[in-house]
């Protein structure tokens, strides 16, 4: 792994308009972030100064953004960090995201994390202006034509196809109807990577199992990832069409799947993503969350902050795969049978050992 060099960041006054605790944009669904207490409110250590810019929906999605927050909490506790949170707004463009990043930098934050690929263009536009500040992008990519790495930008990625493969196995080993479903947020290569792994896992068990697939949007992250009503509608249609296990990769929209599976009733299952969603849903929904494909966004956030604190900041591309513990599946629901867990764990070890190469594309 190559590392850059950390320099001290300057301190400038902050404009509070785009930071957490302010208006959350014009989405009808809104965000729960305003009502949630933040570890940043009382963080006053001498460690890294972390600015976190969340993906659409912000905290409260019980998935992607919330996992990033867990990493932030750990950084405050273990690295003595201070922090500030900001959130993407509905319908915004790269210029708005750039402004948010610059606001965090101007407030004195020297470790900036963009949670989601939507920050890639903005970070690569902003980072050259602040060589002393280190930027990490969860699920990031280098959008520049030259593709030359910036020494103060890390693209923190995950082998999500591998975790999705495991929950695909779980779906195939559990279905009674031999019909399962996949709900994606936006129809992009990033989410297709999840679907490719899921499909491969399902068909590893039985190639004859039917997989229904629906994306909530082609390219609108708000409709894709902050749309529980759309997620519920898509899931309800799949259950009505015979699917009895549905996997979502749709952020806060996936909360609609959890509502739909309760309505579908006993014998139907939902599969979560990014976090162990069994632990975060309502008690009424818990029995229906078969498993989750875990993506350790919290680890990516913490280890990036830690690398800056240790004067060895990560940069270029960093990938967390199954072998490194970056992706996995959850076993919190006691309804997931022990024999199914045993079979999945056999395949998991084969992935770790390199015996199985999970596809990344459909």
C-alpha cells in the first residue's frame, strides 16, 4: 500500500448552512439525522479533525450511512477525534457537493470522508486545492481522464459481490417457491456488482431458481436510495408474483421492503445490506430479516481516519474483501437454520481461499 504525507490543516470559520442539524433538503421522505444525537456534539479531543459528508438520506437508513457513523463513533473514542457531519441534499449536483466539502475544510477539518460514490467527482475537483487535507471516498472512483492518483485521496471500496454471493446462497437454500427477488437503488455498475454476486450465489445452489430484479431508478439517487414507498411497492409486487425471499441494495428505500415482508406474512423473507439490519429494524420486522450482506463501511471510515492520525494516510485505491474481513453475512436471526449457516460458511471459506471467484458483472 502506498501512503502520502499528512500536513497540518488551517482553521477557518464555518458556514453552518450545509452541516448537520440544518434543513435536510426538499425530499418528501426527509432525513432522520436532525432528531438523532451525534457523537460530534461532545467530541473535543486532540486527534484527527474529521468531516463526514453523508450520502443521500443521511443517518437513519439503518444501513450504509449508519454504518459510516459507527466508524466515526469509534474514531472519536479511540483516536480522540473531533468531528462534524453534513448530508447530501435532494436533487443537488456536484457543485453543491463541492461546496459542502470546502465548507468542512474551511472549518478546519483535515480528514474528510465522502460517504458514497456520488462524492467522487466533487472530491477530485476539491482535493488539489487542499493538498494538506486528506479525503476518503466510500465506494469512490477516480473520474479524471488521466487516472493519475492524488496523494491526498483514497477510494475506499468493498468486494460487495462476495458478501452478496453469500446471501444469494442463503436465499436459494431458504426459498420454497424457487423464486427470489433483487431490488436495487440505482441501475449503476456499483449496484450491479451486488446483483451479480447475489445471482451467482443463488444459481450456485440451483440454476433453475427464478430471480426477479427491479431498480428503483436508472440514475436518480434520491428515487433510488431515499424512497421507502418505492421500495415497498417493488417488494410487494415481487411477493405477489411468487417471490418469497427478496434482497435489497437500496439504502433507506430498503426500509419499504421490510414493511412489505411483514404484510406478505409468514413464509416470506427479506435480506438486508451493509449493516446487520436484523439488529436495527422494528421488533415486528425482525423475524422476517433472514440475513444481511455486511459491508464494513465502519471499518473503512475508522481505518482511513486512523491512517491520517498515524501520519500514514491511505490513498489511491483500498479494497476490503472477504479475506480481509471487509464483507460478510449476518447470522443474528435464530430462524436462519444451522445447516444453512454451515453450508454458507463452506462457500465463504472457498472464497477466502481463492477457490471461488465471484463475478463482479452481470
